[in-house]
C-alpha cells in the first residue's frame, strides 16, 4: 500500500511517501511497524494526538481496519480560514 506523509510529518521522515508491505490489521498497528523502522519514523509518530489519518482519502481513526485499503495518509490537523 502507499503511505503518504504531509507537512511536518514529511519533514521528519525526510520523504513524501513509502510503499509498504504490511501485515498490520489497523492503522495503529501500521504506525507501530513504521516506528520500528528507524528513529525518524519514531519521531514523526511520537505523538499520535498531533496527527490525523486518511484511508483512501477519507478521514479515519487510528483503530480503523486496513483491509482493502490502498492508500494511507498521515498529516497534522488542518485549520480552516
């Protein structure tokens, strides 16, 4: 699946996307796999309350299932204006 990173998440990881093979059943499990990769991922995902996630371009929770998902995107909360 494609994993996309936006704003400061991309800056901390150092790239805009990854293509990931995962056995994770939920977004939270995927995050744990990513954090285990190396320190830059650990830093990017250190505070999940500061992140939002979208599955196939629809907002989701970190406990959302990944079955059938093609794209996961991580980004900071958005503000309107």
